[in-house]
C-alpha cells in the first residue's frame, strides 16, 4: 500500500509530507485548493509526462517521492530484477526530480527510466479519474476490460492468435511489395541486378577495408617517415660528431683506464653493448629505407580502392558488414521478383491456411469471451444494484465482425437499460456523467475481488451524484477498502463521513506567497468539515448536529460490516 507522499516545489506546493493509512483515505477541500494538484504530483512521480512548468516559481527543481510497502513482492521481481533493485523488505520508494531540461527517476536509490517506473507502478497502484470514464465508452476498451477477466485458456488463445495474425499480415505485405505493375517490377529487377553486380564485383571484405586504411595512412606520411629515418641515421653515423664515432672514442678512452682499475669493467662492457646496439639499429634503419621506397602506382591503387569502398558505404549507408547484408537482401528480393508467380502462389496458399487456422482460434476466443462476458455482466449488474441502479439491465454483447485482428474477430459493446420496460442500448448513448461514474465504480468493485493491485485512487468519481445514490457509493467505497487501500477525492459528505482517515487540502498565504498544503483531520475537525459540506458558508449548531449524526450513521454502518 501507499505509505507516504512527499512533494517539494511543485506548482503551489512548497513542501508537503503526509503519511497515508490503510482503509478508506478521503481527501476534501474547497474548490481550487489543490486536491488534484497533489494527485497530479503523485502521477508525476509514477512516470506521467510533465513539463518544467510544474517547478514552483523561483525554485530550481521539483521533487516528489512516493513510498509503498508491498507484502507480496514476488510479482515485482520480473520488473526490477534487471536493475538489481533491492525489494527484500517489501519497501519501495519511487522518486522523481524535475529539472528545467530533464527528469531523474529512482527506485530504492537505483536510477531507472520512466518506462520502468510506469511498469512497476502499474502493478502496485491504480489511479482512476474522470478521463477513465470517457475511455470506458470506447468499444476497444470494453473488449480489453472483458479480456482482463480472462483465464489462462483465453490468454493462450490470444497469444496464439497474435502470432497467426502477425504472420498473416507479413504474408500480405510480401504480396503487396511485389505489386501488380509488370513494368515497375521489371525496372526494379534491372536496378537490383545492377546493384548486385556492383557490390559483387567490388569483392568487399572487412579485413581488406581495415588493411587499406592502415596502408593509406602509412603511404600518405611515407615521405615524412623516410625523412625522419634519414635524420636519425645522420645523427648516428654522419659528420665529425656522430653518435657511433663518439661512443667509439668513449670506449677507447675507458679501455685504457680499465687496465688500471677493474671496477670499470662493467661500465666498459655496457658501452660496448651500446655500440653494438647502435650499429644494429643503423643497419635496420638502412634496411627500412631500402624496403620502403615511395611507389606512386601502389599508392594510386590503394587510393582508388579506398574511394570505391567509401562510395559504396555512402550509397548503401553503412559499413562493409552492412553492405554485405544489403547484398543478401537484394539477392533474396531479386529471386522473389524473378519467381514472383511461384512465390505469390506459395504465399497465397499459406494465407489460406492461416485464415483457416485463425477462424478456428478466433471462434474459440469468441466462445470463451461469451462465457466470460456472461459472468462479468452478472457481477457488474449485482454491484450496480448496490449503487442504486434499481431497475438496471446490463449486457455485454460479444459479436463477430468481418475482419481479423490481434484480438480475434470480435467487437464488444456494453449495453444498458436504466428503466423498466426500456430496451438495452449502447452505454455511450444513454448514460450521464454521474451514471458513468457509478458504472465504473461497479466495474472497479468487481475487479477489486481479483485484482492484485493493493492501492486504488479515485479522483472525484462522485461527480453528478447525490442523495441516496451518494450513500450507496460511500458504502461501496467502504466495502472495497476492506481488501484494498482506497484514496478518494470527494465533494460529497456521505463519502467523506465514511472515511477511516480524512485529509483536508487548503491554501494559505505566507510571505506574500500562496501555498497549497494538506493536513490530517482529528475527530472534531472532521465534524466541522462535514458541516461545511452540509451548511455551506454558514455553519449553525443544527448543521453541526446533522454532521455528527451523519458521521455516527457512517460509523454504525462500518461496525455492522
């Protein structure tokens, strides 16, 4: 579950640090106080895209950290193992530092990417907003929702269909790439034959490419090299003061001294060795000059060869290895075009086989989806009745369409009737904002029964509801919170009264700066906040009594569960 939120220099927040508890955590506050800003900061820490505008004016960075404790960490190992993130104690700290030009993410002190943060956070927290209500109206998301209730059998069938469809798409692409225009095909054949001949005749090799570069470098500087060798020989052997003659004189002078002092023998021998070494070096330098004459013809041949290599590298946009790979692709493409009739016939035969196999697999998926949809719609309808949909009829229609996809050949449509005697119609056509919120809550309630995500966040899911319906939503929130940690931003006193922990978001002015902050309310403050909901700007004793009664009724309900 989420245990702590820490925010610095984010929008209107200077520094906020708050511990989050188990059960139902309610967040309230005046409109515009910054409730959604706090939730936005949490989303930002969990990898949401954001620009540097969120950095508080006058500050150099924003910093957000969210801390979790997970009892069952085995499910997270696949995500974190590659980066050696230590999760052994079940504690996870995700933080993000936002700078003007970049962001830095860390999980338990290990620097990670935004995608890794999103992968991990999707397994431990589910954040639901009004935008999710709109997404629910789209058919493709309704299909995904049904599939999310699938078992291993459905998952295996979907994986099999995905592979079949990928091959089916690839076969069609290959046929399309051949084309129907014989003239275009002939021109492509002619170009391929020219390019294949061009590369083949070049007889390229990576080894020769490296060798040519080395030879060219040497030949380019050979005159300078020879000049340096000649100067070295001159210092060794030419003139009255060359190194070898001077060393010979030193040896001769020391030779006379050795006859009188044997301690000089070792030094004398060293000088003789040096003389021999210098003589050998001189011979090697003479040999180098003799063996490295400037060969203009060879230099020209190497230059031309390098030019050919570079020309092909530019043309085919790669190194020698890449060019040789392109050559094989072009030979394969040429063979395909030269034998296009046979190739197309083979592909079409394979496509027919794939269609037959996909029809079989998609029918199995269709049948399994219908079974799953029937179970899901029964569960959702039961939850909807708990949310004051008294005469509701809810159906999940799974129908075949005329084309294949990765997901099979099904379309899924949520159908609903909210009043007795009315036919079911597509959800997108008849439900209001408040009804969509309750339907989503019903779906979340069903998901919660099998969901491994420990923390669920609802951002103003109560929009458009009131009265008895609000009480039903409050009770449903409490029931979910018995197995999941719930964090809910609300404007309804019925839901706020059901809180296990109640937080209040407010603005204040300090040093001529507006600051958003959040605090945990004690029992008395909770009553006052409920009274604010009920009484508006004027809170009388009667209003406070009503607030106390609402709080007591909520406590009684929780005690009965």
